[in-house]
C-alpha cells in the first residue's frame, strides 16, 4: 500500500505537536503577548498562564510546584542539573560525577568539560540489555560523589534504568541524583516522588509539545546554582523572559499525557511487539536489542546482520525511521550498542523504530513489509 506521505515512525527523535497542544498555544502567539513579568493586565494574564502550566507539569511528574523550572529544552535542563550539582559538590569537597555509559551527550559532555574545574567522571558500564547494575553503582558511589546522573529510559533501545535503586544509593552517600526523563515522560509513569530523585529533565518536543521548551524539576529545598546570570525570572532560578506560548503548550501536553498515558502505552506496546515479530520472522539474522529489559512501550531497536543501516534507509523513502539517535550524528556507530557489547556487524545494521499517537494498526504490516524489502535490497548490494 502506497502512502501519500512518508509514514512517520521516528517519535523518539521528535513528536509532532498534538493539535490540542497547538490550540492551547495559539492565543499566546496572538493576543496573549504580554510579558509575564509586567505588572499590568497583559502581564498578569501571561503570568497566570505560566503558573497554570507549572501546575500541570507538577501533577504529571509528582514534583513540587515550586520545583518546576521552565527551560529551552532537555539539553539546557541537563546542563543546569549537572553543572549546578557539580558546583555544589565542589563547595562541599565532593569532586566525582557518576554517569552511565549510555548517557545523552547533554549529560556526558558537561561532565567531560567539568574536568577543567577539578571534577572526575566515573562511568558505569551496562549489561547486554543496556541496564546499569546497582551493585556496581554501590561500589562506585561514595563520599566524594557529588552527583549520580543516569537516564530514565534510553533513547535508542528504550531500556528503562533502575533509577529508584540508584537514587537510594546516592541519597545514602549524600550525593544528588539526576535522571534525564526526556524519552520516558509521557510514555510511562515518571514521578519524582516515586523515583526519589533530586533533579529530573523533560524535553517538550518528545512529549507532543513544541521544540525549544523543556523543564527541570528540583526536589523541594534544593538550592541549585543558576546556569546563567541575569534577571529574576522563574523564581530567580532561570533568567530570561519566559516563552509563554511554548510553556502553555508543554503544560497542556503534560495534562494530556497524565490522562491518556496508560491506555496509549498498552496500545503502542502491542503494536511494537507485533512489528518485532513480523520482522524477526521475515528477516533472517535479525535481533531485538534490550528485548529482555523493561522498555519504553513505543520503542523497537532491531539489528540486521550483513547490512549497513544507512543503506537500508536509502531503500525506505516512504518510511521515517532512524539508524540511531537523531542528535548524535551519523559517524562511528552507536556508542549505546557498543557499551551493551552488541556485535559490530549487528550494531551497524540497527534501525530504531519509535511509534506514536499517530501510528495506526494498519501501519504495522506496511512498515514490516517495507523494512523487509529494504534489508533484502541493501544486502543484495553487498
């Protein structure tokens, strides 16, 4: 069956803006143009809208209302968490940052740069399913640890990390715990009060909101140093005039996710498993990564031996899937799969298929047939 437009199966790269989110945003791009810091009626309306969105986000994330800081996205939130925690740690004589081998560059890169400030980064390995071993973490986390940062769910394989167990270890050692929940928020339950973390990152464009907006959740009472210098916006913790329309959209996206998450997660998991079964049955030499781990319900990372993923994509003009994380670049293969010990031949032939709200049941056999043909064509090219 020929689709009029490419079938979009790359929701982990970005989600389309939900029409209900766009509808909530539009008034704040038109008549609701006031500055939230202005004392007049226009400003007060904008301020009320920002605070309403803060409440919607706090409700989804089990976070204190005053702990929600709106940012420009996941990268800023991760940088704020890592750099702020490192500064606090250095003041207290703690100079170690503990991260996993599969972290997003928004976490690993600031850790690398903090070496200039005297910080040392300890990298936790992962098992064949892509998970950190809390036992190994317990041996590493200690009195010099300022921060433990391990993502909630992996953007490539969907594997879910034992964040609550790691947070308990960090707390016992007097360290802060951060988790990047950009991929998991809105797909599975993500609540600060249940995970026990001190800091949590969300990116709007992974949650059917706009690009260029996100948030950082702080545990109540945590005074994190600011990442930027400026005026007293966001309760004095993130200078810069708030992006009201985008923030309102993110709040609405959180509200929708809270209401629809359970039903949508079950639907997507069934479609994901159906697609995996069809591909594994049709394509010899295929394997699903992190199949034995708890995973995001929408995410399928599947490797095909004897082929390069980029060549498979060249034969898929009508299917939007990915050869890995969109923000990691295309060279060198997947560091996530390498850390998991996946054989290079299988890793190089890996596709990430990530489903979303727009994915229909009839899309699954269509996608499976198209990918099967594309792998066969790429293999035939040698």
